[in-house]
C-alpha cells in the first residue's frame, strides 16, 4: 500500500505550526488509540502507528524540512529497512503527556498507553543504524567467488567508559531529579479528575544516573566513531550491483544497543573485450580471410585466460560460436553459462597481381566486372 502524505495523515496544511501539528496529533491519537477501539484493535493499531510516524517527522523541524524538500526519500534513512517502527519514535514523553499518562489509562481503560513501547529505563535496547558500503572487484571474482576484508566506518561503544560516558565507567551518580527511577511522575488536578503523568527524566534522559566526571576519550557521549575491519564472503555467480546483508554488523550506539546491519553493494570492474549478461559472457575474435575460407583455429580470451576456437572452412563474417561452460556460474549453483564468440573476418587491404589471378581462377570473376579488351598482338592483319 502506498504511503499517504504526512500532512494528510494528520489533517493539517503544510503551513501548520508545530503547535497545530501537536494539537492535531493529540486529537487523532485519542480517537485511534487501540485501547479505545476494542472492536477492531488491529486496525486501530495500524492507524495509531501511521499517525505516530507522521508526527515523528512533522514535529521535528529538521526532519520536516527534509520531508518538505525531498518527500519520503528525505526521511527514510531515519527508519530501518522495514520502515517506521516504535523503536524510531522519539516523542514518547509527548505521547504520555498527550494521552494523560500510563497510570491514567490503565486505571480507566485497563490498557497500556504505549502499546509495548518503553523508555530506556525499562531496559529494552535501542536498534543502531544500518551502514552501507560499496565494494569494487574484478569481473573474474564472480567466477569462483572471493573473500575481502573491508573497513567499515561505524559508531561503537567507547571501551574506556563501557558506553556510560563517565570516566572509567564508574564516575556516575544517582540522578537527583528522578532518584534513579529514570522517570518523573507528576500529578495534575483537572476539575474532579486527578491525572498522573509519567515522563522521561529530563536530567538523565531515562538512565537513572548521570555523569559525575566525563570520559576524556569520548567526551561523555559513550560513543566513538571508528573503522572496523570486517571479512565479507563474495559468493560465486553474484550479479553486478547485488547487495549483501551482514546482520548485526552495523552501528550499535550505547551499552546494550542492538547493532544495525551492514549492506555491501558489489560493483564489478568492466573487463576489456568481454561483456556479461547473466550467466553468459560475450566476446569477439578477428580471423584472417584464409582462416575463414580454409578453416583453422583462433585464440579467444576467456574470463580467466584463453581458449582455442575451431574455425570451420567457409565461416561467414559475423558468425557466432559457443564455447560451452566458459561463462559464469549460477549463484549458489554448479552449472556455468557459455561464452559466445562473434567472429569478424579480416580482409586484405591490397592484393598482388598473382594473388588476384589465383582468386579469380578459384572463385571466378566478380559479378559486373568489365571484360578485357582484345589485343592485336599475335593476330594477322587483313
């Protein structure tokens, strides 16, 4: 199903302010929350997720600017290969505030406000970003496969602080704002209703602890950019521009985070005089006129070396021959394709008189050639 325009999903114009976007999301989120749609919770869940994806983009000025200028392509990198998921939703605090808090909804509707989402304090890990690299190889590597070690730029956990951001990983203290709970609980009286809101602690961002002394290696971020060497196995028969997925070899930001995936695009360098089409390969050979007429052999360049091509007598120009099994293998198979050779006949640029006479004797005079004028020598005059 094609994606709907984010502005259309929230029912706001493109000129809507951030407050108007938030107001529209509040109204629709209350209407389509799965806990309030017991008759068809599955459809409500999909609608609620669509609303949250639109809000994730339009509530963020940077993401919204990219979406306005480039459409979905401008923001698809924010999500994983499968598209938007709850792990990509960064407005959990806004969501709790909009719907009145987890405890409020559990008390009145018996449901879970977040529908399975949790903050960092809950212990559910975040998924890192995917990494994409291109690997250039000679075309011959597709014949038997190969293995390459590549350097991948990734974000990884700082080993000096073990991802905590604190010196030696121990310079931490309990957050005084939330007393180590990672969440801030607030009570609000609205008329006869007593509402309780639970949001992520703004001081420790849900960790329950804060840095007392920053790690000098990573500057307190807990993450370092580094180049990691990874061995990549290239299977025989792989096509040009094919993409290999190495699960769990992407970025893993922070302690306990789930690493993203590494996607390696294989690009083959062209080989002079040879063209690949699937399992088959195509090349050309030039043979002298005598070989085409009388038969013989020609050396033909193959993917790895060369082969001997038998040229039968009377071969016509632009004839095509097949060398079976000299092509590329099938991916994850044993059979190999064929090598097709187009033969060009090289004609001599000049002929001597003797060569011309011999050709005329063997082949006859060319059609339309002028007759030779009779000579008077050896005739008796009358």
